C-alpha cells in the first residue's frame, strides 16, 4: 500500500476489507460485519445504548490529531457513557464520512485507535457504514450490558449522599489550551496527550454500581455543568468542597501550565470537559471504590436554593462549562 493511496482509489468493499481485520471482536457477537446487520447476544434481556459523533474542525483538528487519536477519542467518549450507567461495554457500530481524497492510511490508523481503546474492556466493533462527504465525521453507537443489575441514573441522588469522582479533571482542557499555544505544546506532552487520547476509568462504572452509587454520569462538558445535570435530575444541590482541598491532585498537576498560560487551573478543573471521568453520588455509609475521591456532599434544595451545584455553599461565578449550541464555556477546537 502506498502512503499516498487515497480512499477514491478503492471500492467501498476494498476499503472495508482493509479495515475489518484491524477491528476487535467480542464474545457477545453472534453475527459480525459482512451482513446487513450484526447480531449481538443480550443475556441480561436488556442492553444499554448511547451514541456520539466527532466532526472535523469542531471536535478535532487535523493539524493536531492523527487518525489513531481520532479513533481513540471516538471510542472512549462512547465507552464512558456506558460506564456512567453502571454497565459494561460490549459492542460498537461505527459510521464514517470521508472525503474522497482522504489517505487510506489515515483511515486504517483510525481503526487501530478504535481497536486499542476498546481492547481492555472486551468491546468489539461489529459494523457500521461508509459515506463520502466534504469533511470527516465519525459517528459511534455503543452497546453495554448491566449483567443483571439496575442502571445508575442521574436522578437518584438524595440529600445526605456524598459526591465522588473517578478519573482526572481539567487535563484535557489544559491540553486543548496548550495546543492553541504552539510555543508551549512540547513542554507538556502529558497534558496534550490527555486531550488527544483521554484515558477515562471505564471499569469504574460497574464498580460504582456494585458499591451502591445512587447517581452517576460521564464528565464530558465540565464538572460544574455535568454536576448540575445530576442536581436538576435529582432535585438536589451538589455542594462541592473548595477546589484547593477536594481537587488538590488535579490542581497540582496543572499548576505550572496554568502559570505559563496565565490561566487559573481551577477553571480547567471546574469547567473543562472531555476527560470523561465519572461523577457519582453514594450513600454516606457506602464503601467507595478506591479510584473514587470524595469531593462534596448532596444537600436538599430549598425555596432559596434551587437544584444546582455550589462550591462551599456558594454558587460559582462565570460559565459552568461547554454548551454545544449556546456557545458557553471554552470553544471547541
């Protein structure tokens, strides 16, 4: 295969024949790629399903991201949604929109990124679709299994519960800011990698469910904004500890980059998205899985304090995080 080989040099079936051997299989697959649809076993009698897209120049920039990076991100942001329900990811369906002039190697690298992100969790890519278009779009639908348990919803938090988080906060947002400041990018490879290839705690979702989590979600749009979604769904207030206490580990990791870019690292931690950690609430007597850090408490909403997120009892000022249409928060690449 020539490095300059383009998608338009191959028929659709030829391109698929290059892609399929790179994609992971899963024991849940009864009929895989090659027919009009896949057949997946669902021994629980239910399945969890979620979908997400990555759009070129909106969610990723070609100058920054390799095909592998895009494939990795497309997988983990969907796997995290399944984990946030307390489920185990089993299978993915992937649709690609590609310009006719796109290099075949870039597409194969994307498949490798998908495969390696899925491999630790036993999830397989079981099919999808290809189409030509003016820009690259990666659409992923992921399925998961609850293994007989109940899903963990956003609406289950109750006053007296504790608030905990698994994963990292703010590193992806810091990486994005560094990528927009080319002079500083090379000095912080770990933060840049956190944006290009986030590594969320996918396995923590089922452990949180088994530990009695009452509510949970994937932090994709920022701790404050996503915390507010739990608060509104549950009709409660999530009162977070001061960032300097509850989130000390994340702040310390971001402090130097914050000084260089003249950014308060607590902004990255509280409003930065796309680390895809898990925010959850637990009964006060629950034994938290070791990867979860206690960061606050759930308190009752009142006439003077509607369901929301507060920090040490005070409503935070400024934007809460990213909103795709209102334009709030940090603009995506």
